[in-house]
């Protein structure tokens, strides 16, 4: 289990999927967050296939504009679609309706298949946009952009601290795993293995809690009074405003198509 | 400040957890302005606890504490203490929590009410004085161990403290980085207490060394670190000196 992690631990959290000279990369991060938010909401609540296909097309355009390398895109899409595949195994058979096909005693229904198809479309559309827009921004910039957009302080802090300490906790995890391995631990399907993993998780929790306490102390020593300050400033350029307007217009059109059922 | 420069004055300070031997046991400490004190002692003798009590992170169960001539007891009393006394933590990962170096170093000055520009200027100045130019936008968790230690020191120095408390600053450092740290501490015009097991490091940085054991600082065992530099023609061999002055030489 540990072998996967032996290399550079930064692999765990990747950053920067878009090529740095693309238009998308240089967009104001606030614009990206706003666009992703509204676009995701409209896609999530839409049910018409016409609208969903349109949204998928739009999502593809954005991915192409961001020039996300194909391999990275696929690497991110695989886990999402594994989950979707799982839905395909159950949904067609569990939703009642007009039968469409049957495998032995199992009957796949028409509404079940449509339901699964909708979820597949929605998931890929939203993840595509997320990869292209949010994946092209460093965590640091995202956090500050969230702050600028008026996201509650506590969420932004949580975001920053998670980013900062997930590596440290991961390193602690690797150390513990190595310590287990050098003493000959071989995972198997037995109580010893489960107990060992339980200890591992417990130890990580305790260590993280201890570290949280020490970090808090270190912050108190430097005069922390519950406020984090940001040093970065953003400025909206013309291209940001245009992108924002165009994308929001697309979102509005998708919404109109969904609810008025025109076209 | 006290007339005679008494900065930290602890009288009969005790700290401990119920049901266990006290970690600090009626400890006395007088630390004067300009002192550069080394503190040695076995693991678990209460050195880190002592630092945390001074900073107000742990509340002593009994005893009296005066810092800069003012009694300190409640959380609110420690605001000033924490600005004037900087604590360098044992683990730099505890100290560096901001995503970038510049933000981390500017964190203290911002908390002290400096404007963004002032804080950035202070942070840049501090980094420069430690030879860390070009580190501003580096990501803190991607720094090497030695770099983390020096940046941690920068975050403490950016508060412009009068006193430093250094908790095992050489742990995990290679010789070159340790040398840099020695050079920085020698150059700084600050009073400090440094906890270390590294006698070499203490000899280079401290004026005197005290020992801590079983929750007490024993001042009667205070010692002055010193080295003798001497020269003679057998100097290039490993050798020992006898008290009568004759040398015994051992070929390598």
C-alpha cells in the first residue's frame, strides 16, 4: 500500500492543470469561482437532454480553451466515471417504469436509463469545468479569491490550513507506514491487519490534534487575534469582465431553455 | 523595564498535571537584559514547558511571574509579552502555517497592527537580514528542513522582539545551516535563552550555560563555556594533554 507514495509527496495534491499562457489561466480567479458556481448549479438542476448536451459542449469548449493536457484531463475524469459506472449498475434496475430491456430476472426500465444518463452528463460537464477553471488556479490564489468574494472567514481559514497541513499529515502517515513495514507488517485479511490500520488512523488523528494545538500556540505567540490578513490584491481587467458577462449569459440561456422549454 | 535590567523573573513557579510528578517544581529564574543563556538538561526535564509558561501558553499552578517588571498572570497580560519575547518552536512545521514565506513572515507585523505595505517591508527586510532574499514567494511546506528553520526565525524576528527563546534550534540541521544560525545569533543584538543538547552550538552562542533537571534550574551548576586555542608542532595529530603539560600523541 505504501509503494505508491514513495516518490514526491506533492503528487498527492496536484496544482495547475491549464497551460500558463492560456486565456483561462490568466482570468481573474474571482471570475472563475463565480462562473464555476453558477454553471454547476444550473447544470445540476437541469433535466432536459438538450440543455445538458449544450452544457457539455460548453464545458468542452472551456477545457479546450484552457488547453488542459489530455492525459491529466483523463486522469481526473476516470475516478468520476468509475462512480458513474457504479450508478449504471443499479439505477436502471431500481427505478420503476416502462421496461426497456432485461438480463435474466433483472428488468432495466426506461426512466432508470434516462436517469443514469443524465447523471453521467452532469457529472462530466461539471468536473470538466472544474478542472479547466479551478484546476488552473493555485490553491493559494483560490483562497484569497474566496476571501475577496465574501466567503466566510472560517471557511477560507479551513481551506488554507487543510492545504498547508495535508502534506504534513501525509508525511506523518508515510512515516508510520514505513515504521510498520520495517517491522515486517504485511496487510492481509485478518484481525491483526484491521487492528493495525485502526491504530494507524487513531495515531494520525491524535498527532493531527496535537499539531493543531502547537500551531495555534505558535500563532498566539505571534499575536494572533482571530484575523488572517491577505497580502494579495486582485484587479479586474476588461477581459475578465467580458468573460464573466459571456459566461453568465450562457448560464442564463441554459436556464431559460430548461424552464421555458423553447427549442 | 526594571532598573537593573531584569527581564524575566520567575519565583517558585510550578507546573504539572494531576497525578504525575510536577514538570516545573518551584522553579526560580532571573534573566537580565543582554544575557545570552544556554539551557541544557535531560529530556523531560521541563525546558519546553518553561518556555511555554513564560509565553503564557501554559498556566503555572503556583508561583509568581514578572516579565519586563510587570506581573503577568491572565491571558490579557501576555499580549505585550508575546510581542517582546519571540519563541522559536522545536518543529518549524508548527510555526510556518501560511502558504507562502512572505505571508508567514508578515503575519506577526500585521497582527501588531502594521499596514499591508509596512508589514511587507518588514518581512522583506527581515528575510534580507537573514540572507533569505528570493524566498518571498516560496511555498512554506516545500522548503527544506534548514530553510524552514531560518524562515521560522525570520517570522519571530519580524515581530522585533527584545528577547528570543530558542527551543532546540539545531535539531535536524546540517553543519552549514547550523553555522549560519550561529553566525546570525552572534550578530543579533538580542538577549536569548537557547535550549540545546549541542554543547558545541551552546559554546559558540551563549555566555553561560545552566542546567535543568527535575523541574528546577540549578544556578549553582552554572558554567562558563570556553575553549583554549593553542599551537604546537604536533597539532596536526589527534592527541591528549596531560596536566603537567606533556602531550601524549597518537598516530592516526
